[in-house]
C-alpha cells in the first residue's frame, strides 16, 4: 500500500476493528504492524458474542473507540497544521510511547 497514509496508531494494548464494535460488517481500512511484537486476532462472530453477553465489555470497547476517534482527529489536525519538524517529533513520540 505505497499510496496509503497513516491516520492513527493503536497502542500496544489497543485494538483495530472499531467498525465491528460499532456494528458494521465492513471497513475500508487496512491494519498492519509496524514494529516487532505479537498481535492477537479474534473472529468477528466471537467478539459480537462476547459483547452481547457482557454489557460491561461492550461499554469499555465503545469508550475505547471514542477515545481512538478523538486521537485520530487530533492527529489529522496536527498533520494539517504543524511544520514538518513538529510532525516528525509527534510521530516519534507516538511510536516510542507504544513500544
């Protein structure tokens, strides 16, 4: 995906798949790991089952999605308004805070 741009960086304890948490079946986004480590995958039907069984889990995941959306919006604003040096500084801080 050479022409792709990054708009968000989930933390090491974060997740992708916000669209599923919000009830959608599809997303136009692509997820990749950019640093060494491990990732875990949970099938969509299993996640939906767990969310149906636990209102607490569903609430936590919805709050995570909201916080992630805010972070994504702020990253977009910073990318639009900041100088190159400021953007590189922010990018470096985001990456190192997630290692």
